[in-house]
């Protein structure tokens, strides 16, 4: 491989691609080729080895920016075996610098784990991402849950972690989450748990067992999405979608737990940028949808209310 003018991180991608090809994992090799292209380089193969060059040095027209795709048209990797430890998902409805900060912070503390970062864009702008990011662009009309589901289809990790752009890792976040999910009775975990007495009012809880996990950091095993668990696509705004997802998991007989992790939370921009009246309207609509599906399922709660005595 030619190393002239090629950054170290791009050469590492090329080396990983060569190793994937040697072991016959051509899906991963194709993903790594795409990551190399997004970094502005091209890799070509020959009997004597592979060569990496800047795309600008090849001449011709630059590669076009990715077009928006419908969630149902996103190529799924879920029918393939997991090929890395963890997939971290980011949804960018604006402020791409927040997701870039998050990706960089998680990589700083990955402790050598194999990880995949998936970014789903609902944007008109064309942001640049760090190398080795699996990037999707969907139309903003898809909404929060539909875009999340599109990204989930690209998961290669044994463990899947949903992260909000307001979150920055300050230490090793992944190891505690992966260890928590080694307990096969745990279905979903994260640092921010909530509980309820009546399915109407939720409050924060330190757990260890909770009724739902908030979507700032929400981790689960890939097998759940392989089995069809997904965010309700009717949730176009993010509020309550994480609670509804947690209840789907709990309805499968699994637990929701709190796992403390080292993070810093910055401003939640989608919340602060949405006018107060619009926030209230969208939040109320989502919550009523949650109640329509789960009303009466107090049996799923950590502390179900006592049965009503017959009169």
C-alpha cells in the first residue's frame, strides 16, 4: 500500500480492509472501502497488494454526496452475523458538531474494542465526519423514530448503543454497558432510568431495576432488533419513544436496569430549539400514543400497584 500523503488513520482502515478480505468478510471490507472513500481516498487491489491514493489525484469528477434514502431501502446487515463488539448510533437533526464531539470522545476511551459508529442525517447541509463512520442520509420528513430504525438496520455490533448528540464520554462508557448486557435477563440498560406508579407520571430512579431507560444512552443486544423490536415510527419527535421501546423489551420478559457510565451531558439542542408550545404539543401526542398501546400493563412495572379489592 502506498503511504505517501496518506494519513495514518486511513492506512489503518486499509489494513483492516485487507485483513477482512483475507478472512472472507467481504461485507466488512466493503464498509471499510466506503469509509476510505468518505475520507477522500480510494483503494485499488491487484495481485501484488492494495494501493491507497487521494481521490483528487485520480482526476475525473468527485464522488457525489449521498442522496436521501427511504428507511425501507436501507440495506440491512441484520441477516449477517455480528462482526464487531458494539455499534454506536447517532441521529443528527442539526448541530453535527455535537455528534462529531461524541464520536471522538467515545473513540478516545474504546479500550481496544472493535466498534462501529452509524450516523443518520436529517439535514440539508453536508457535514464532514471522522473517518470510519457508516453514514446514512434520510429525508427529514421520516421523523425521529423512522430515522433511528434506518440506522439500526446497519448494526454490526453484538451490542447496540443509542446515544444522543448532547452526550460526551469522559471515560470508558462501553465496558460497563456490555458487562450489564452479559446478564441475559437484562434487555435494556443505561445511566438514566425512570419509574412510574401509574404509567402516567415518570420520575428518575437510580435503580438498579427501572421501568424504562432514557434515550440519552440506551444499550441493548443486537438480537432484539434482529427479532423485530424497533422504535414506533409514529414517534416523529423523540419524547417518550425511549419509554415505548423499553416497554417493548420488558414485554418480552426482560429487565430494564441502570448502569452508571462516565459521561458529560451538554445542552439538548432539539429540546431548547423547539418552541415551548410545539414541544408540549408533540410531547403530548407521543405520550398518548404510548398510553394507547400500554395502558393497563402495570404488570410490567418494577412495583405494580396492588390489585383492586372487589366490592
